[in-house]
């Protein structure tokens, strides 16, 4: 049997596989002894939510953007102002670039 | 009572439908070391889907009607409903309150009543044993 001996530990994949198979069989035996009197398709197999009506699955789903909800809520004013100039048109972005560059040059020229 | 030995542990889901908490405190007393029903395998569970017995305290408040029906439907068969306290049995001191549907048996079928305001822990234990006897009868009926 192939086994790696590190001196302080042994890695034997065959032993691991056998152990997992044995555990799997034990779990299946245990599961088969469980409660069988549930009536499938009735409320007995519904999700328990402290007795409240369970909303449809799409409404239960927590979107990834919910993580940032607090940031969006706190910085709503800033985001609203920032999103206005973001039109998605390259000409607009170039116009912004030229305008800001002009302001910087003017400041530099006037300051010197 | 022909109960000689318990075939299995009895799992109970406790639900308060509008009780003043007096009965709930007595139910907790049943679980304390003085009475310690867990030694018989009787224990409270956190979901009706794991329960054999639905234990209800208090009269049914209007806002709780749907919840009571939903939770009753979620208990697997065979199931037994047990009402602890006068309020759940017949309304008790709240029987004329505008916010109540009424006693528990007006919303779901009840198998065992434990009267008292609140009932003593010994009475609750007796009620649980009665529920157990009924549950074993129901289980036998399901098998045959």
C-alpha cells in the first residue's frame, strides 16, 4: 500500500478512501432509520420560518450587492452626483478631460 | 393507563399563542433538575418538523391564527396537540378580549388539555404522559 511517511505523520490515500466509504455506509444506514412518516408535497416538508409565511425562492435570495447596501445608503448623495456625468459616451469623457486639463493649465500659468 | 415503557423519545414543540407566560414558566420548571423530564426522553425542540407533540399555551390571538395553523400543518404525523393552561382551554381571564379568536380548539384540533392557571409541573407531566399514550395509539393505527 502506497503511503507517505513524514516521520511525524502518515499520508495513506487508500486508508482515507476506505474510511470515507465506511463513514458513508454508516451515514446511509443511519439515514434509512429516520422518520418516514413525512407526507411529501404537504406543509410537513415546507421550510419552517417561525410559523411565518415563507416567501417565494426568488424573494428569499440575498443578492451580493446587499453587502454594500450600507455604503450605498450612506453615500447616496455622492453616488447620485457622480453618476450624472457618467453617460457612457466617449465624447463626453473627452470633453471632461479637456475641460479639467484646461483648468489645470490655467492655474499653472496664472500661478507662475 | 397501560403505558409500561416508552417506545421512543418524545419531542415537543412549545408555542405561545398569547399566553401571559405563567404556563411557559411552569413548562420550564418541568425541565429543571427538580422534575427533569429529559431523563425520560421528553425534550423541547426548535422546529415543529422535528416534533411529536405540539404544546400550546395561551388563547389564540387574532394575529397568531395563521401561524398556529401553519405550525400545526408542519408537524409530521402521527401528532398530538396539548394545551397547557386555562386560557388555551377556554379563554381564561382573557375570554372576552377583542383581540382573541378564542381557545386553541377553535383553530386546530386538541387532544390533551391541562387545566390550571398556571398548572403545576406535575399536572403538565401527567398531560405529557397522556399525550404519549395517545401518540402510541395513533402510531399503532398508522401501522395497521
